[in-house]
């Protein structure tokens, strides 16, 4: 099955029916686990959700910063995933 490691401790995985956007988390007790952030019917939908999450967790404070971040994320996806 598909497994793509992304920045911000996120990963896109698939099973035979769907794509999952997950976040790798380490607890205060150093226990590692994955939180599912969403289930998607297509890889494109999962990547769009990843972009949205990256923007939401950013510390951007202006439209210009958000647009710059958006370009950086899309370039990263092109380089990593080839989309």
C-alpha cells in the first residue's frame, strides 16, 4: 500500500479503499502514535487536505505570507510526490 512521508510529521497512506492523512505524534511520555486527520477518496484530495493543514498550523500573519507558503508547499509536493 501507498505510504508517503511528508513534512510536519505528516504521512499519506492508503488501503484498498481510501487515502488517509495521518500525523505522527510523540506524547510527553515519549510514546509514538499516529492520529488520523482525515479519510479521502483520491490522492489529490489527501494532498489538498495536507496543504490546508500546513497553512492552518503556520504562523503566517498576512495574505502575502500565506501565498508564499502555498507556493512553497506546492513546490515541495511536486518534488516529493511528483504531482
